[in-house]
C-alpha cells in the first residue's frame, strides 16, 4: 500500500501561484509514476501532470503547459506541482496519484493509477 497526503492548496487571486505537495509513505516511492489530477465535467478525473519514477520524463495537459511544473524528490518521498499564472478555471480539488511503473511512458488515464490521496482544494478568485 501507498499512502498519499496532499498539501499546499488554498485561495489565490487570478495570476497568482501555489505549490502543491504530495507526501508518500509505504512502498518504495521511486518505483512509482506520480501524477496530479482534478475533477472535470463528464470525466472520471482530468489529467493535469505526471512524472516518471526518476523525474526525467514529465507530461502535462495542454491547458497547463508552460504554467505548471511537476517535480519530485525521491529522497523526501514527495512530488510537487508548482502552479503559476493561475486562472479561475483552475479552481478544483487536486488529487495526487501513484502508479507502479518503471517505464518512462506516462499514462494520463486515471484508472491506471492504483493509489490516490484525499485531495487539496485550490480556489482562484477573479
């Protein structure tokens, strides 16, 4: 089992920044692809960003490219999502997820991720 705990959410104005953190415990953190997702209308959950086990490969949703950056520190068992130039439409609960994989290929499908955190609320005001 892997336990994931998100933090760093909050209230920020349009154009502001936040950094989300996801602390993992349990199995070997470096064996997992780590991703961030958020709810979306008509979808299970919407992919935001993910990083391979080493952090050497990352993938982003088109809507956040150039504004969000995902990174991980395997020594601290933590993955981060730096969110800049936030917009009101980025308001959501952001969920951290883990997928056991040694591949550099990153899945954007929520059902491919075995473990999920409880989420952290991000609210962007006009």
